[in-house]
């Protein structure tokens, strides 16, 4: 079965059908005649006038069928209205649309169907004239036309009714509109229209029906003073003024306009506005009054209510922004203000725990029997009704007259009768805390109005927030008590008074005030501030108050038993409605940190002075970019550049290219060890000339993580000149001395050998002394020449990888006679380890000889000198250790300088040139090593030679 489709204009079609008025109407003979004719004309058992409604097909006329309607979704006519042509189904069993239709498979067992659509005046197809047979059949073209003619007849009837109905509806609408318009004009007149006599009763000749809305009396009761006269309705307080205004207006022949009260039938008073005038009447009543009376009660009540709301908000504002800082002070002030506003005898904020009602705070008239802290059973109090309620509406109670209320029989009333009562539940953090109650011994004349309820509800909400904040503050106090500083609120009122509304317990350590004392007055805190800091602190507070800028200050306060200590304060301000400023902040002790900071500042000042006035150049460079961050005048002076010019130069603008290997070596050392140098090179001046410098430096890290290089850059021009002069002098002297000294030595040797004959013993002693001094002078000249060659790089070094044990043994053999002479034994290992090094053998023996001879020379008789060698994977350590007096710490920095001697006096006991260690250092450095000194355990001196280790191929 296929359900009929819904036409695209279904909404308009349905509306057109509804307008015909045919649906659900009684059967009419004019339609029944047509269906009877159709039934006999076509010899069918069923003929219908069918109207297709929203969900059904309804039969206006029905011949041969008892049903009045069938569902639209199984109707044949639903298909027929989809087209203007007649729908003919010759055999429903052969039509897929209808073969399994319930009207085919069941009663009325439709086999044949022919339906001609019916149209409204506007052309909408609203139904059909249809023929139904239980046997299949066909219609001739003539029969189809005849069916169309009959359908046209039905259409004419429908359209005639439609036109008639439309005309009737339009006429009816016009009549209703006219009536409504007149009624509206009458009912919507601006109040009451009246005409009355010039008498003391205001006898009404006419008054409009709206008077019952104002007075509660119908017009007939007022006309002719039938039941009541209008003058009796005017409020006694207003009547004299009304009469005076009216009579004055009549005398001056002008209208009047006034406002007054009249009494409603229910006893309430209504405000009315009247505009009237005196006019000519008729023969019987020559002068009458005419006018309009408008009910303005709502406007008057609105104005009055607004004023009451305003007064309530002003009071709430006074409560919220009062100068009270403690919880008790705020609540007691609120209760006192509310009690006065509501004109009651008692105001209570209670706390209810279980079944116990406790009076926590109260304000009462003189002579009240209650006191704070007093307790009652909850069931014996008025709060019992609201505290156990579930809905918000039931958790508040307003009783203007208890005597007339249902609560008169309550136990609380029996024990303590009240005239009026109101109560509301106070909730804190979502839980019932207690109640806010107001009571009076006398009943109120009027019920609580909206403004009073509004005031009480807002007050209750504020008290809830206040108690919640207090709980939060208590929790916060417990938390902040564990902090090292003070969490606080600082408030400055418009009159200059200051308090700490909230502060953690540590405030007593800073200002000597408990949180309670601080909440009352903050002035004593100022007395604890150091006199030198007080003015700055006050100025910073003033600035923060005027600009609402974040406050931050560092100052000293006098702490109990600890003198003055540095503290730091931070706070964010806000301006309150009353003009006061409230800061929320934190104070903490920074005494040690501040002292360290001040000490650091002093150190930085000293270092800056050393930096600026140092005779040696100092530079600070960015490690990543090489850019100069800072430099002193000593660095710039020799260059010929200005500071700005020098800073803008690149590194290679002042460094000759031939020093690139040394620079790369320094960079590698800096990266590996964090230090570089010292090494010497040249800088290029602005004029292109060069000068020698000595550089050394270290890598450092700034607070921001950036790596920087501190460098010492020493101009050694003068030192080079002096060294050159000294070297030239030494060379000249050594060469000029060597020739005559050789001759002197030879002569002394001949004399000592007897060439001049046998000498007396005394002369022989003098000759021996002279020969020894000549030998010492020869050693000095040889050392000077060796030193000159080493420094100048002219002493040849023949390096080769070899075992070091033979060199150690040879050194010991060379010094064997010298050690015996000083009665000092050289102690060595029984077997040297197989250690190899890349060295010049004779030069290493020379360096070791210098170290061992010094050790022997400074060792006491009978002691020993230890010679040892050890190694790691990459280095060799040759140690020479004696048990002599050791090295004076003050002399250690000059150990390896030329001509340096610990005993530099003319009377020193031990001979020496002061060049041995310097020569040893130069030799070892040219072999890639170095000579050093370390303290010997148990006393004495310990010199060592460090060399790179090598391995045999």
C-alpha cells in the first residue's frame, strides 16, 4: 500500500478547508440529494462527498456507508486531490497503490473507485465527489463527464457557502471590532469621568463605571449618594486641602489639579489624581463640577518603595563600609543599625549547632533579659520553624502581628510573647550556620514591605559572606603562621587613620603588635621604623595611595631583642567605596640578604675602583661573540684609540695574524680548563705600530647564564726594553770577563802547582781561595750565557724518545762527589721503572743537576736527598725531595725568577747565582714540560719536573 502524498500547498489547502466551515457540520439535504443521484445514476453501492482533513477524510455526505470518517493515510480521496483530473481505479486489487489497503482487503471491500476533486473559490482541492463499488468496473467517457458535472454542482454549493461564510465573517468581525473599540474607549479612559453638584457631599450626577476599580463601589452606589457619598471617601487629612484648592479654582474660574487619598471599600487607601473644573449645567443644576479621576496608587507606591529601597541601600552601604575592623565590631554595628531601621526591640545573630541555639551577637533596647552566649533548645525558639525548612521560601519568616498568626500557640510565644518577629537562615560555605532574628514587643500596624524584606535579605547575605570570610581568614592565619613573613591587609582611611584589618601572627615579631592590636590601630607600627627610613616609607605609601601603584619598600624596623633588621614589603592597593585605601601584601625579613647586598655593593665599588685605576689593562668580553662588554683606561691608553673606537673593533683588528696559533692554543685552554695564558704577543696601535702585551684570563658565567672572559692585558714594552738592556749587559760582561778569568784561573793553577816555587802555607791558602772564587765566577758566567741562550731560543735542543733511567743514574753519578763533600746522601730507587720521554738528555741532566745540587746544598749534614720518578698514562713526575728548611711562603712566587734568592743579603751563608731554577724552568718548558714546587710532608722542600710521557715504537 502506498499512502497518499501531502500536497506542497498543504498548509494553505488546510486553511482554505477550515474557512468553508463544512468540517464537522451537520448533514445537509442539498449534498445528500447529489450523492443519492450519483449512486443511482452510476449503479454503485456507495457515493460520498469526502473532505480531506489534516489526518483524516471526513464525509459531508455519505450514501451506502455507515462510517463518518477514515484515516487519511489509507484514503483513495487523498490520492484524488493530488490532481485536477478524475481519479479512476477500475480494480484496486490490480493497483499496487491500493492492493493491500485495509479498505480493499477488508470492509467495505473496495474494488472500483472514481473520485472527482472539489475546489474552493481560490482553487484549492479540499475533497472529492467519489463513487465506490465492491466489484471491478469501468466508466465510459460520457460517464466520467457526468461525474464531473455532479462534482461541479457540489463545488458550486461549497463555493456559495464559502462566499457566504466569508461575507458573514467579515461583517461579524467588523461588528465585534466596533464593539470592542467602543468598549476599549470606555474602559481605557484615563480614570473615572464624573459630574457632580456644588455641595459638601460631592453628590454625583454621573460617574463612569471605572470608579469601582478605584473605590470598590459601583457607579450606582455613588450616583445621588445612594449608598455612599464621594466626599466621605476622601482621607480626613487630605479633605481640607482638597476643598480649599477646589473652591479657590472655582472662584478664579480656572481648573484644578490635585492629588489626594480615598478609601477603598476594603479599607485600604488609594492615591488619586484629579483634574476638574466648574461648568454650566441645566436649569435644575445651573453650575456643576466635571472632571477625571485617575488611580495613581501604583506610581505613589513605586516612588515610596524606591525611596525605601534607597534608604535601605544607604544603610547597607553604611554597614558594609563602616570603620569597624573586627568581626565583633562589624556585626554589632550591623545589628544596631538594622534594629534602628526596623524599629524593633531586639536583633540577634545566632549560631545553631544540633538542637542548641546560641545567642552569638545581639543588640537590644535597654533592660533586655538576653545576653550574648546564652543558650536555648532550638525547639523553644522561633528559629525552629525556618532552620529545619528545605526550600528557600520556607527559610525566612516575616510576622507583622504574632497575635493574629498561626504561631500564637507556639511554646516560645507562651514563654515570651512577641508582637512582631522576622527571621532568616544564615548559611556559611553552603551549610546552615544560624539565624538573623528581629523581634518587637508590639505588633506592627502594616506587614513587612518589599523594602524591609530586601534590606533583611541583603543584610543576611552580607553577614553570611562576613562569617565565611572570617572562617577563611582563620584558615589563612593558620597557614600564614607557618610562613617566614607576614601576610597582611593595611587600610588607610580618608581621615588618615590606619589599621591592619588582617595580619598573620608574625606581625608581632616585626612591629611588636598582636594581630588584634594591629587591627585596631597601625600607628604604633610606624614607631618601629628606623628614623632614617620613615620619611621614605611614608612617601612610598602616599604615592601608592594616590596612584594605586604597586607598593614595594625596603626599610629597617626595630625588632624585639634583635635591634634594627631589614625587611621588605610588597602590597597591591585598591580603593574602597568609602574612599579608604586597602593594601593586600606581604612583609619578610631580608636582613642577612640586605647586609650581603650592601657588602656586595661595597665590594663592587672597591672592585670598580681597582678596575678603573689598575695600571694593567682589564677587559670583559662575551665568550660567544667576542664583543667587549667592559674595559678600563689602562687597556685603551697604549692603543691610541678612544673607548668607543676600541669597542667597535674586531679582535683581529688589534691582533697580528701571525699570532693565530697562539690564540687558538689559548682558546683551547680556555675551553678545556676555564683559563688561558699567560702568553705574550703584540697589539696593533691605531697608527699601525705594534707593542708587546702579556695576556692571561679566565672564563666566568653571569647570572643570566651568559659566559664571559675576564682578561688581564699588560703592556710589557718597558719590561722588554729593560730585559734587552740587561741581556746586552750580561752578554757583554760575560764575554769581557771570560777571557781574563781564564787567564787568572790558569795562572792560579800554575802557582798552586809549584811553578813559582814552594809557597808558604798562608800564601798557599790564599791561592786556593782565589782559585775557588775563580771557579765560582766561571760557573756564574756559564749560567748567564746558558740563560741568555735559552731565553733567546738559541740553545739547541736535540729531542728524542729515550728511557729516563740512564739519565737519572748519570745525574746521580755527576753529583756523587758533591754530595760526599756536604755529607748528604742521594737516595734513589733500587730499580727505576721503564719510563720513556721525548727529551734532550744533557739538558735534562743539567736541569736535574740544578735541583739536586740545591737540595744537597740546603740539606743538613747526615740527611738524605730523595730522587724519585713516577708516571700516569700521559705524564711523568720526577721528584727531588730534601729535609732542609724548606721554602719561605713569601718567596715562593719568585722561585723561578732570574737571580732570585731567598737570602739576598751580602752576608748569606750559602753561595749561588740565583739562576739555576730559572735555567731549569726554561729547559723543561722547551721540552713541553715545567718545573714546580710543593710542600713536603714532614718538612723540607719538594721540587718536581713534569714532562709528557712517551712510549717506545
